[in-house]
C-alpha cells in the first residue's frame, strides 16, 4: 500500500484511508437506491429495469473509482451525478413522447447519448483539452468554488438529503419549512402526517452534527464516521419507539441476491442505436453538448473545490494529476453507458472523506470496493438514515467555507464572481451552472473595467458557450 499509494509522502496511513473511504461511502450510499428510483420512475417502468440500473450504478461507480485510485491516486469518489440523472430521466420521457417507443427502448436510446459523451470526454482528456479548460478558469473563480460547494452541501444537508418530504410533494427544507415557519403549527400543517418523522430527522441531524463538531474539536480520529453512526443509532431507536416502524424490515434473505439477469436483459450493452437516430440529429447534438457542458464543469468544480480543501492545489491553483482524474471521469461515464446508467461524475460528497483524512487513491479504492459489495449487501446500505448523512454534509460544508479567506475582498473582479457563485450553487444545485455564471460575471467585469486583455481567449469562449446555453432557446 505504501509503495503504490505513497501514503507517507501524502501524510496519511492505511487506517486513515480506510476510514475516509468508509466515510465517503456512507455519505453517498443514498445514490445506490436513489439513482434507479429517479431513472425508472421509482420502479414504475418495471422492476427489471430498476434492477438493471441498480446494478449499473454500483458497477460503473466502482470502475470510475478504481481508475481514480490506480491512475490518479486521488481520494475522490464517483457515481452517477445528481442533476444529470434527473435530466437524463426527462430526456428519456421526451424520447417516449417524440417516438412512441416504450420507456425501456427510449432509455436504451438515451444511453447512446451518454456513450458518445464519455467517448468525447475520453479524447478531450487524453489530448489535455479538458485540463486546458481547467486552467482557463481564473484563479479567483477557482478559489471561490470550494466555499460555494460548502454552501451547496449545507443546503443539501438541510434539505433534500434529510429524507423528509411534504405531503404536497418535494423535499421539506429544514431551514425554510421548519425554522422558517412562524409557529410550529405552521410547520406541522406544511408537513402533514409526516410531522413526527420530520421532527426525528431534524433532531437526528443536529445531534449527529454536534457530535462530529465536538469530536473533531477534541481531535478524535474518524469524528465524521462516529457522528454518523451515533446519529444512525438515534434514528433507528426513534423509529422503533416513536414511529412504530422497523428500519430493518427490508432486510430479507432474497434481498441479498444480485439481479445479474435483469441487468443483462435490460441495460448491459443495450444500446438502441435505431431509436437514437429517431430523435433527430439536431436534438441529439444539442443533448450531447448539454450533457458535456454540465458534466465537465460539475467534475472540474468538484475536483478543484475538494482538492483546495485538502491542500492539493499548487500556488497557481492547479491540481497535480488533473489529467488522470479527468480520465477517470470519462472512463466512468463510458462504463455507466455500457452497464446502463446516466453520466458518472466526481461526487461532491468526496469532501467528507477528504475531511476524514483521505489523501490518496486508497480512499477511492475503499469506497469503490464498498459500492461493489452493495451488489450483495444493498439492504444493509439502505438502512443508513438520510438524516445521519445530512449531519456529515452540513459539517463538511461549514469547513469548506474557510476557503473564503483566500479571496481578495478588495479586488471586485474576484469578489463579485465569487459572490454570485456562492448564491447560485446552493440554489441551482449545479456546480457547473454556478461556475458558468461566475465566468460570465468575471469576463464582463474585466471587459468593462478596461482589463479585457487579462482574460484568456479560452475564458471568452467558455463564457460565450455558457451564455448560449443559458439563453439560447432550441
């Protein structure tokens, strides 16, 4: 391990890396069930397809993380990206409407788009074009990515990741719907019959958060993981005592049998090229470009932001082995298309493992092995309450805000783009879109303050592409 991952050189140990990998896994294990839910309409389009996407999620994520571990030696985890999977589901639904094909056939047509996207990224990464795009992002904007991600993590922790939903649909946001309510009765009216579950989730979240904070203050190793375990135990006990529900009820002998046959029948190399050509070339090209732009800047933002928090950036704000890390993203996406899921990208929850001390590819390898194990033990992973992972995400988000100290608050061409990103990232839930807005604001300010020559040609091009993406109606 020492020879391959250079643990001493990176100031870490095998034990620290294993704990970091487990911590990352626990904060992002929700994607294993959530991704097939989103892509198949919570199983409404067939259990076989749900099982196929479930298997694809575990396998493609693991492949991406293995490449990240052995090629880039970085602690970043990968999985089908949130936001991109929802967009993929919308695309599938639109293909159904345009062509009249079944949902499964339309799903297999959309996988062709993901395959092309992955191949495009593979070539862009091999020829260092994606690395040049990273370098084209101004230093001020790059420094603002980490704190903006921090706010987004806090927003996720206090919102959709808490696992509580209002009766009217959509996530119940703790800060808006609970603490923002005028009286407890108003919150109860909004929540409806799920009010007791919401109270348990909020209490669990804050207890877990404060346990992590106190343990970290006392320099206890594995504070994030311990806090999540404490929060989980509290939530399990509360479910038994106050909600009269058994959080382990889904664990049965049959649930441990991997559905390999369902994946082979529905998603494994099931590219529907005939259906893809029915979409129309203009629509197909537009969709491919859209997926590419969102994925590219989501990945870049996550890598730069998390690496910044871990102290992995050099004095110019660049990360060593960026090319290899981007290659892992491309390989993961191709593996996702081949097995049957939407774009695989670097996960922002990697920050939790970095905060637990993960500094090398051994962290990513550990998380990848656990994802593969979930093919056989998915019911166990499913019992981790979302509120426990929320506690970790909130804590990591708070720590990432420390990156604001690197911003020159006297330089308006740094301060204004970063301020826009700080607002845009948690609200849009898109790292890529927030970076795009930051780049547009930066470029416009430089031009109108007489410093247009300080902006690189590639930065102008990227800003223009984002303008077209945001405002061009197709």
